[in-house]
C-alpha cells in the first residue's frame, strides 16, 4: 500500500469572512472520500487563536501558557473539521489526538485522522511535519492562504517573488534558525518544523488551500500550483 499523506490546514481557511467556507468543507470531504491512502490532517488556530492570545496577554506573560490557549483553539477547529468529515460518511478516527504518536496509530486503523496542536513550542506546521515523520508519510502538504513560498515577505517587499521548486536547505535560509517564535505568530512554515524535515529527509509542499483542486492535485501526486520543497 502507498504511504499515507499529511495535510496541514491553516486556521485562516476556516475564517468567517471566507464566504464559501461551507462549500469548501463539503468539497474537502468529497476529495478525501476518494483518497486511496490514509490522510492525517492538522488544523491551525487562525484568527480565534490569535484573538484569544491577545486577550490574555495583558494578564499572562508566560509564553507556554499563551501557547496552551492557542492550542485549545486549534483543537476546536480540528473538532469542527472532524465532525464535518464524519458526517459526510468518512472513516474518521474518534476524538482529537493530543500527540503525534496517537495520531499516527490512528492512521493505521482509519482513513482520516484530524488533530490540532500538541504542546507549547510546537506550532501546527511543526506538528504536521512530525506526524508525517511518525506515520512514514510520503510528503507533508501545508495548505494556507498563500499560494507559494516567497523569496521574502511580499507584504513588505515589493521585489519578492514566488518559488515553484526549492530544497529544504533553501527554505531554511528563508525561514531562519530553528527557534520557537512568539505565541500566536505566523510565518510561511515554522522553522523548527523545517529543521525536523531536514533531519528526517521529508519533502514538503506549500499551496493555496482555498482552492480544493490544488489540494486534490497535490494529494494525488500530480503537478499543482504552489511550491514543491524537495530534500536536496
């Protein structure tokens, strides 16, 4: 049997302002129902996580405690996705695993496992990469609200351009050293996760998760619009 796949879904994909999010969730369920290998899904916290962390910051200055708040938001988002998929008739592992070992075990018995964050210091990108490593996945796909990895932040650098193909080492040059960022922060890929991918020779991909067809092509191993990140 072909190895499983892991898909990280940025919390931004579940934002209320995404008018088609209900249709998107239905399309995701339809896509996964036709997937021939087990899929592990790790869902980010998005705006709810950042808002909750900002609310707590004036009275909580411990980064680990703020991370725990963000993790709770990711698990809530994961529960929403899991229920949608289960109601669509998919074989979804019951409950939201709290660690990648349990999630990988669930992927051995079910077609889909959905989880959120695990512990302070581990973003959901990092969790997805570690789940891919633990489960022996062929690749970790990171679906967010941007289409590619860019040479620099296009919001602040007008000369930034998208990258179609790169190596893990080249990605690390962009994201920086493997250190934990501030609670509620966001970047193209967590640098701690990138280091884990390098250490374990795990290919990655970054793509625009708002377009189900792009996710479908990436899951199927076909050409897709986005950034393929190879071992070297």
